[in-house]
C-alpha cells in the first residue's frame, strides 16, 4: 500500500464521505421524532423528509464511487503481488524448486494465489467501507448522546474474548490446512503424471491409499478450522444484537426520566442497529483475512528463500571444467558422492556410466551448476560454478535431459526465452541446426504460430527439438546430457539424435549414460560406483582392463540384441546418428 498513498487517500476520503452521508439518516429520523412529539411545524417535517431523501441518494452515489475506487486499488495491488510472485518464483534456486515438490508449488500458485486474490479484490474494499462506517457511526452516536451510547459497551465482552481466542489458534490452523492442500495436490499430480507406471506395476491400490491418507489429513485440518469458526460466530452474533436491545431499553429509560430526548434515544438505537451490517462484514472478513494472510505468507515466503549461491563477480578464463574432491548429500550425514575428481579438456566427450543409484545423475547436476557440492569445488575456467551469476552460468554450462517444456505463446517467443535479442533469421538458423525448420516453417503461421496448452500441439520429438534449438541460441560451451532421448520411441530418438549431434558439435560434452551405447564413441569413459570414480579411460582401455566397465559392457552386449532387436549393427547405427552425445 505504501506505493499507492495517493489512491489510498482518495479511497479513504470517499468512504468517509459515504459514511457521513449514511449517518445523516438516523440523525434526521431522531429530529423527525422530536418534531412530531413536540408538535413541530409541517414545513419542518417536510424539510427533514427532503433532507432524508438527499442523504440516501448521496450515500448511494458516494458508496458506489468509493467501492469502485477500492476495487481499482485492490486490482492494482493484486497485479503487483502477482508480478512479484512470478519474479520471485522464476528466480528460485533450482535445487530448492526440486526439493519443494510439485504439490507445494502448485498449491502456492493456485490455491494460495486464488485465496489472496479474493481477499485483495473484495476484502479490501469491503473492509474499507465497513471499518469507516463503524468508526463514524460510533462517533455519531457519541455526539448524539454520550450517555445513551454506553449501550455499545454491552457487546464488547462477546467480541473481545471470542475473537482473541479465535485469532490465537486460527493462524496455525490455516497454515496446517494450506499445507494439507499442497500435499493432496502433490499426490494427485504425481498419480496423474505416473499413471502408466502405476498401471504397469499394479500400484493403483497403493496410490489410492496414499490419496485417501492425504484427503483424511485435509478433512482433519478443515474440521479443525471449521470448529474454530463455529465456536466464534455464535458469540459474535450475540454481540451484534445485545447492544441494540440495550440501547432501546437504556435509551428508553433515559428518555422517560428526562435525561435525553426521545429523538436522541431513537437516533442512538438506529445508529447501533445500523452498525450490525458493517460490523458483521468486518468480523466475517476477519476470518477470510486469516486465510488470506496465510496465503500471503506462503506467496511472499517464496521471496524469502535464501539463494543457494552468491556470485563473486569473477569471470572464467577458458572453458575447461574441473571437478575436485566433490562430496554431496541430499540428507545430512548421507553422502551420495564421496570425493569425485575429474578434469575435462575443452571439446572432449566424457561418458559417465555406472549402476543405478551410483550417483551419475547427481554428479551431472553438480557439473551443470544446478546445485553446489557439500565439499570440494567444480570450476569452469578456474571459477567455481556456484560463484557465477545464473545468467552467466547458463552461458557456460547447460544441462539437457529428456524433460522439456513448451510455453504458451508463439513458437518464436519460445525460442526467444534463450536469447531475447535474437533476430528472426537467428531463430530460423537455430531450428535448422536441429533439423526442425522443415516442420516449423510448415506451421500455419510459421514462427508466429501459437503453441503450448490450447495452441498448436507439438509432438514429443518436436518439443524436444524446440528445447534443443533454445540450447543452440543459448550457446553454452559445455553440455551435460542426461539421456535426452531416452523417453522417445526408437524412430523419434534416432531422428532426434541427429539433431543432438548438430548441437554438441565442437562443444565439451558430459554424457550421463544410462544405456552403454552412448559410451562407445566417447573420448573417455568414467565409471561411477557407490559415489566414487572407480575407473576412467577410453572405451577400449577399460574393456581391456577387464574391470567394472568391462563387466557392464559384456552384460549390455548380451542384452542388446533382445532389447533393441538390432544387435551390434543396430548399435552402430545409433552411434553414427549421434548416440555419443
């Protein structure tokens, strides 16, 4: 709100005027009672009636203008919050994003943003109106008759104690509720994404049980917060009407004993009755604000995540990549890498192989700068990767996996993400480099064709080629490849491997090889076992050494004809088409 003091001042001013106009009606009614009871003139009664009509019209117009300006303020503030959230989210460390899990991120960007949107768009205007009305009404009642206004105190015990108790527990309750939504979203998202695996392994019952557990936790959290509201609301409702009843009885007694006029007693009773609506709105929105405040904390909390690296401003001298005694743990005290050291020469192709769970992909992530090592260092050009600005890091080293994403927008916009200043000819050249220009130029609007959700559907191979074209535009000198084609069918994979071969030409390549045909044509092969490099050398050297790699190679050759249906010849075709990438 600090950036919109002028607009906020106009909003408060209009609400104050609307509240003043609303206060005129009870006062005029009180005057009317006094005039009638005192046998006032007919002209005075007529003037009061005209004043009452003018007050109602003025209140209606001012309330409309005030609410309109409040909605403008709410939309402006919420637009800034959304922009800030997106800016903070896209700058989160990748390691943090991956550890957070899909469900938590989805919940923050959907449920939390939606709850916050509701409060900002409708809660802020309503609270402005209600708060100003309540405050001005109390002032008007005191001005009319301080003695009769003592009836207001009758409602305070009902508000004070129940609201204090509610606020004491509500924040933690809504945090628990939002966390259960995140967990439930995660279970649903993971089940949908892994539907084929669940079906293949007959895990439907297991996933159903996990879903029911998450749903039960949501139920417990929602029942807890509902219980807080059910214990709070009845007391508040009593607080609405007890002051009005007290004002009628107390004001009537004062009027009967000559302490105040009948008109003053009537006006105060009407003021307190008029407070019920805005006071109910204030207290009702107090519940919504608890949800909104919790959501706001989760949305703003994205920006409170500390960076996983601090750039030193150093710039690499050269493109050699060095891994020196690197250790890494996902959980404290459980290292998955135990002192790995490697030296890569510019332009070299290194394949990293080993059994599942040996730490290959973890090492690849560290060599791409996705995360930093617990101990040791990984340098490019003599500068640790974690000391580089993220923008500079991606110009040095890039990780390529089988995962890809097509953003909603034009094909050209998808490519410009990698190099915003690129010309259309450079975009076309990048597509040609990965053998994608033929289909891209054949789209209905070429580079201007809208792709992504709701747009022109791209095949898996085309989507991966789009990702590779972005890589060409980013132009890093070192690529870390984690089986970028492993999820595609063989025909699409062979075609894409030719595209990949064009991308890796002339670059340093680290290939995480889950299939050993990738290692055959590499300059060197590093065997990772139990978080350590047990062997390193050329393919022929390691086969001749008859160690762990030779055993892996022999096992793979025995399985290749049945698994691939091509035997050694099929493997050779794959290698010629870019399998060494």
